C-alpha cells in the first residue's frame, strides 16, 4: 500500500467565532432549518446567537435569518458549540416566536414523515404549527413566566354502559374481543377496531369519548383524530356531556386563527390530557402520549392535500411508536390498507363476536338477488325499485317496529349534476370554461337551462361539439332530484337533505325521509327504521382500483346507522349482486377485505406493494427515472410510463416491495435533490402511496 503524503492529511478548516464586543453566550451556534421549499436546502445551517437574543433563542422558536440575499424564516433546532461549515457565519436577525412552539418530539416526527414520503421537513412543518397570533402568544408567555398555567383537570372515571335488552345489547367494552389491555397504563399495543353498529349506545363518537375519559381518569393522555367537522361536533358534544367543556382541547381548521392558536399553546403548555380534532390534530404538541385513536383512518379527508401528501394513519403509527403509545384505527368497515397491517401483525384485531354482530345487524336486501328480481322485473332498470318504495313506506308507518326516519343514500349532490349528449353520449361541457353542465332544479329541466358547475354560466342552446346533437340526457341524479322524486311519492312526509354543501349532524326520531351523500349521513339517536342505498351500480362502475372498497365503506357506514333486524331495521341496496354487495348483506367487511387482500397479493398490487408516482413535464420525469438507482434489478419492478395526463404533464409509476421502501424513497429524494441543485428538474412532484392513480 502506498503511503499517503502527510501534506494532504490537513484537517478541514472550519469557521471560527468572530470577535464580538460583549463576547458570545454559551452554545452560541444555532442549527437552523430554513423554511425553503427546495430539496437541496433540507438540512441545518449554522448561525450565531448574539448575547441580546440569548434568553429568547431556545430550541423550537421560529427565527428570521439572512440566507444569501434573502430574508428567510426558519426553526431553531438546537444550540451547540460546534461549527459545521467553512463559510462565514452571520447572526440570527430576529426571534419571531415568544415561546418554543415546535415541540422536540413533534419535530422529530416531522423528520420521520418527510423521510417516509421522500419530502423535505419544512413542507411537513407547514401542517404542524398553526398560523401565529402574536397577542395570544404574548398572553400565554406571560402566564408561563408567572407560573400561572393550570394543571390538567381531574377527570372522573367512566361509568360502564349496561345491556338494554336481550335482542340488541347496549355497548360494553366487554363485548369487544381483544380489549383486555386497552386501558392499561404503559401498554403500547396497536389495534384495528371494527364497530358492528354506530347509533344509540354504540354511537362511535360516544365510544371514543368513553375511551378518552377512561384513560384520562388514570392520568393518561389521549389524542383522537376524526375526518371532518361533522364527526368533531358530535365528539365534542359527547365529551362535554361527560367531562365538561374545559377538560379537553380541540384543534380544527374550523376554529379560526385565534382560537386555534390559543388551543395549540394550551396543549403545548400541558393544560389538557385529551385532545380532539381533524387532520392537523395529529401534530398536537403533547410531550407525552399514551393513546392515539383515528376514526375512519383511510378517509380522503385524512390525507394532506399539499406536498408531501401524507396519510394521517401513517403519521399516527409513527407517532405511536415514537411515544410507545397505544394506537387504535377504528371504523365501521375494513379498508384493505388496515387489513394488510393486520395480516402482517402490525395491528391486532378488536371486534364483536359473531352473535353480537348478528344481534345488532339490520336485515339487508339486494334488489338484484333472484328472489326479488323475479317479483320486480323492473328492479334492474328502475332507480328506486318497488322493493325500496315498499320498505320506505313500511318503515315510515311502523309496520315492523316503531315508526322512524328513513335514510336514502345517493351518490351525488345537486339536482342532476351530470349531463350527456343524447346522441353520442359525450359529456356536456360549458363553452365558456369546459366545465361540466348540470340542471340545478326542476324548473331548469323544464326550461332546458343547463348551468356550468365551475363558472356558473347558463347554457340554453347546447350543441354537442362532437356530433352537433342538441338533446341532453341525465347522468347521475343528485340529492335535490331524489328529494323531489321522493317528496312526490310520500307527500305527507318531511324530506331533509344532507351533503357537503349543507350537512346535518343529527335528526329526530319522527318519521322523515333523510337524503344524504356518502359521508354526510346524519345520526338518528335510536337508529333509522330503514335505509335505501341508491345508485349502487353507478358507484361501483367508476374507474379506480379502490372503488369497491370505498363504496362498501359508504354502505357500511349507512347500514350501521339502521336499527337491528329484531326491531324492524331494513337496508335495501340497488346494485348487481357481487362480492361487495354480498359483504354488505352478510354485514361482514373483514371477510371481504381478507379475500380482496389475497387477490392483491397475488397480482402485486397495493397495499401488498408500495407505489411511487412522479408527475411533471415528460423530459424531467424521464431524467429523474434515469438518474435514480434502485436497490434491486429494475426488471423485477420496472417503471410504468411516463404517460400523458394532460397536454403538459406526464406521470410514471413504480411498484416496489415494502422491504426496500426506505432505500427506494431515499434514492428518489436524493436524485431529485441533486437535479434540483443543478437546476435540471424543478417541477417534478413525488407522491408515495397515492390512492387515486389506479
């Protein structure tokens, strides 16, 4: 071996502290993460802390610094004596936050999420800390300085629900198998919970509130995340009834900046043991967590809409592992992603036994089965078959039990939200903006006056650009059209509607027809007398690998709101008899998910395989693919594409096994950072495990 010349073994020269009139404080070097949406800047930069900022420059505060010729915001991650750069250091210009609002464990979690999704930490941090309100921050900082922060309130123990009858048992944790250690302090099991009913004492938000109360009574901290404001309002009401409005904190985008930031700082300063909220609540700055509960974990509302598009249930699993906390992913159905985690042993299963499920289930009838098809020949073409009409009438009149409301689930909002050319079948589009045309009400149908759903321009003289046809036919019928039809069929019955535009949370127990889109179904306290699940075939025929799973989830959410069969509860689904319909009839989504997962594993499809999506200009996507070294032979799992998405955008997909996920995602991130630093690819977007590409 040749000897290395000692002249070339000189140590690397690093910057030293410049002279300062008043000297430097202890640990004068700040490691700062810049708020810069650039991949190659996703690292810590060294800045000096002047003496006048010594007390305020604590890890977790937001700072303002000079970077090149720009003034950028950033986060002070830690203080040290070590300088890791050869460049000349500058000082921090300003401490923005009066409190260290970035809790250390939350920052560590943000780094893990960024690594998992091949993104940068600053992109994740956008969702972590709410918009700053200086007045609120000063108020809380003064109370911290005066030691005036109250301790978490004492939570009373929960009272166990009791059985209400032999036919339909009231909720009790003893009826769920696998809950033996669920409330034990120090236990860190991860669970998948499937509830067989969702009304009365089995109301899901009541059950989650009861779980939080039980853990808080033994001085354990609980975080509950729900998909939308409707669920949050119900959960809030349940907790207020049990422990009072001041005994828990809430984080939601619906609160407004001031209320949300105050709630965030109250959690940060240790004033609450129970935190509830929507998507952003998963980042609640609790120093210690004992349990995390996520309701409907695969809901589209629980996916971050901005880069890095993280899934809340993935963040919850990472955070539960970080805190050694219990994790409960709960639903009335069973998503394939959750079933995959159960099959790999990541999650243990919690659920009711077969007899309990049977006693709580409504009677479910499919209009497409042979018995009913023979007696109603028009059932296959009628939107609301005779069986559905009869079921609704009998439920409203109380023929098989106490009269009550009838839930009607439809696929779309609006009156007739989709129109097509009657001649060639092309989708009817606006001449102004190419948006979809629809009829807003019955008067619009009579006038042949279509309205664009994007720009609102009215179209009275439609002409198909494909064939020149001037006649329109209806596509899907929406909430308002269904309300119009059923209002004429049941003229003396109140008709209510619920959709994203106007969402009902609860309805009374008086006979009524309640028409709702999926996810907007209100709760009837004692359950619906019946449910009609319309447009089943139209929903199942949509494109997408996850469509049957999503549709079955919508159906199960509606069916679990209906009374048990022993009390006359009936569900009618208008769809061809396939696997998803059979699972609904049997009220057994877990068996369906197990079969579907086995098929996905054989075909090498998600969730058995992970997916990476690159989207951007074709030449940039291709360059990213060429420069990304995969940790296995690419022939075993080649890239698919790029294929055009529109005139300027192309997409490529990569399927890869989970055991190489860390290396694949890391290689993609590294390649994108290198190309970005050279200015060669600037607009390629990476998504990991997208749910809408297949």
